[in-house]
């Protein structure tokens, strides 16, 4: 080897290797935060091989790997793979015109359709058969085995899910079932129960002096468990049809850093970061790639026309503001076209046409993060589920959620207070150019630390609805 360059993320150390003959490769070693090394590495390798060989997706080829540190002289688990062809979408995004972006949407939709059309027998994660000895697994993998070439059908097994929400932080110490599951309800129920088990064993009540204290109910692990029980009572009646609950694989982490495109043709040439890819209910997997989400605030998304609308004062804006709004308009147009493409797909469209679709998935999504993100988001969703129960569950099914007028008034007051707090939190993050966990580039650390101290000194806990969010002991997803 001639040279190596390292990149360190929260879940992996990544090295770009250059050899004396000019060839390059990527070496990736998981950090302890990522989860159980053997299962993570073994599942990712199997998933990449499966996606590359059976689905013919542009996935880098794995050249070498080891999922057990003690069996290699490296002293660590690793994957060595080909370098993804093309350039990162993140670096090319602003140079793409509308036509190129619309073609990209179609390209990613074709990839998603390949996933959605393939049915498995169980929810969990994919492995090569030899790698699931000693853990729960099934070799009954494909719902339609006759459609799978024999060489592929005999290679794989479905074992425990490597979904990060089941393993992050202290969860990896829990003796809890993580799959495989035969049915959708068991999968969702065990995922929520994992959060409850973590709360019962490791979470301590927060005192008013705690930098993460928001209110008495949010500070109580017992109360979190009770609210999650309320959600569990709703799940059986809010799941869609068996077809939309079917075990389905999908790459759910397609941000612009994980997609590579050809710099000339702009077609997708590489998909990376398959860590934590799992087989899960279709309606929870059929998500819009994060790369295509519209996250701005200046453009109205017209549901009536299916097109983005410029603000009424656009022509009177200063030149630099016009340029920023135009960029958002392009992002919004890409997002709206993605929605139009989704609605044309029989399966993907069926998911998005479900009555109250967001209320079916958002409570499940946020259930595993109540201790980090607070209870108010889930409590707000439960109130909405109660109000829209007939559309969610269908006629004649009684709603299991009951709130007294006093409880509802108290919850609404807490939600409003928390929403104001969240808005201020977001402004702090924008000013400090960081995320909720306070992660910043090393070269900016000292300057941003000083700025953070200044912002914290001006923070009024009582007026702003809670303690300053970025301080020692604050809520942290990686520490939970």
C-alpha cells in the first residue's frame, strides 16, 4: 500500500487506500457506537452482495472482510470494498438543472421499486447462512423462492435486525428479542418494548437541576413507559393491509453523501453505507430518500397543482435573496416530482394514499427516542390519533386512548411550551452550525465553543421553556 487517508464518523472509521499500482479501495472499521460488530459487518456484507448480484444495483464490491476482531491480525472488524464510481451527489447537487434532477428522481425510484417488489418471509436483517450460527435465524428467506435463482436462494438467512434503534447506547446490554419476526405486529411491538426495557433498566428520573429537565412527566422513566403502552394499544388497529406490512428490504439512509452519480450522464453509479439496512414492514420502509426532501421554508408546496409556488414578493426581493429562493424552488420542484413519481408506483403509491399515512408511521418512528427528544412529540401524535381514529382504524373499532379534559389541557400546555423551546433550539443550532448532539468540525471547535458560551449566557430558562440545550449532561442520542 502506498498511502491512506482517514475519515472519522460517529459510527465508523473510514480509510481511502491508495496502492503502488494506482488502484484504490475503501476500508471501514466500525466504532463501538455502531452496534454489535459481528452482526453489523456480516449483515452489511450479505446485503451488499445481495443488492449487487440479485438486484443488479450499483453497489461497490466487497474485496475482503472480517466480522470478528480476534480472528484477524488487524485486531478489529473491517470491510474493504471498491471505491464507488462517480462523484458524490452532495458535491454535484447545486450544479444539476431541473431536468437532470427529475431524471435522478426517476433513477432512484427504479431502484426503490426493485426493493419494494421483492418479498421476504420474515422481518430482521439479511446474512450469509454461516454467519448466523448461535443466534435466532431462519433459512426460509424468500416469499416466492421459485423466482430466485437457486445459487442465491441457498446462500442467505434472516437473523436479528441490525436496526440501530435496537442496539444504540445501553440497549446493546439488554437481553431482548431483536428478530427475526414472522409478522409486522411482533416486529413493531418488540422494537417499542426494547425502548421500554431500556427506560426501566437504565434511565434515572431527571431532577429539576438536570440540564435535560423539561417537566415532571417528561423527567419520569415510568411515565415514558406508560405513554409507550398507550402507543402499543393503538398499533394493532393502525397497521395497514397485509400486503403493505410485508417484510421488505430498503436502503433508508440515502442522503446526498451516500449516492454517487456519473459526472457526465448524471445517472446513479453508486450507493454506499448499507450498515443497519434491515428487512421491515413495507409501509415503514417506503420512504422518500433524504437526498430529495425539501427542507427550506420559502416555497409553498401546492397539493392542488402538485407544483411549488414562489413567494408573492419574489420579484421585489434583493438579488442575493432571489438567488437563494430560486435554489429552494429547484429543491421544492425536485421533491414534488418525487411525490408524483411515488403516486404512479402501485405499491409505493398505495402506502402514500393510506388515510392519515403520517399518523401511522411517525409515532412508531419517534417511540425509540422519547428519552432523548422528549415525550411531547409522541403525546401530540397520540392526541391526533385519538381525534382521527375512525380514519386510522376504520369504522366500528373503539379507540383505546382516553384523555380527560384536564389531562388534555395539561398536555396541550406542555406541547405548546415544548414547541417554543424547540424553535429556539433550532435557532441555536443554526447559529452554532451544528446538530442536536453538538458535533462540529475539529478546526472550528474552539471558536464555536466560545460562541456557545456566549449564547448560553444569554439564555433565559424560564422564558424559553427549558434549560440551554447544549451543555454537559444534556440529552444525547449516542449516550442514551
